[in-house]
C-alpha cells in the first residue's frame, strides 16, 4: 500500500494517495506519516494545513524516518509552522544524514556552511556536500562542495576527502 500511494502521488491522484497512506499513518508507519505531511504542506488532495503537516512530520521524525527528519528540520530552519530554530533544524538534519539521506546531508552541509545552529565549519560543510553529491539526487550538492573546495588549501581538501571516506565506511555514524 505504501508504494501504491506513491504511484497515485506520481500520477497526480492525490486523493487516492491520501486514502492509501492515511490508514498506514494511523498504524504508525513513519513513511506514510511523512507522505501525509507532504500532502498537507503542499495542499495536494487536501486543503493546505500547516499544523497537520507539522504533526505528521513530527510523528515521522520521532519514529526514525530519515525523510520525516529532513522535512521537520526544514520546517525548523525556515520557521514554517514552527518557531525558527536553527539548532533543532541542524539536529534533525544530522539525524537524517546519519541514515544516509542525501537531502539531510545537503541541508546539514548548508547549516555548517552558514553557521546556522552549528559552528560554521567549511570542512564539515564540504564533507556533507560531498556525501550528498555521491548519491546524484541533490542537484546543488556538487556545486556547493566544489565552491568550498576551491577556497581551501590542498591540505584541507585532502581532509575533506578523508572525512568523507571515514564517514561512509562508518555507515554515516562517525562523521567528524
């Protein structure tokens, strides 16, 4: 049913996606909860309802969904439906990234690049961008990584690569 809902969503049949995912979300399926959050956030198949979107993203994130964690982090970062809180955003992005989610990695890289919720660290930012870029599904990750690497001395570029390898080998659990 989770995949059936995804098929309906891709076809633009949001009402059927909602009907498919709602029972799963009620049963505690974290991915279905995240998907309902997206429907309510974007007003697809339902009227746009930011409090409902927040509710479902919180459930999904708390249940360990990397997608839900990334989406909840985005709400905190943007102050969308929740008070803007860069530290919480960074923690949720880090939780998502530690599961190998490329969007979470990219967003965590942004936080390190901008010093939002974490101490600014271009080496850490470049490492997260590099890990996200490897997955080829976050269009700006490689460009952000390359821009930071160009500003670094060779020793720091080497450090970024070493950190990325160590992080990857640890299953994204030891990434500093």
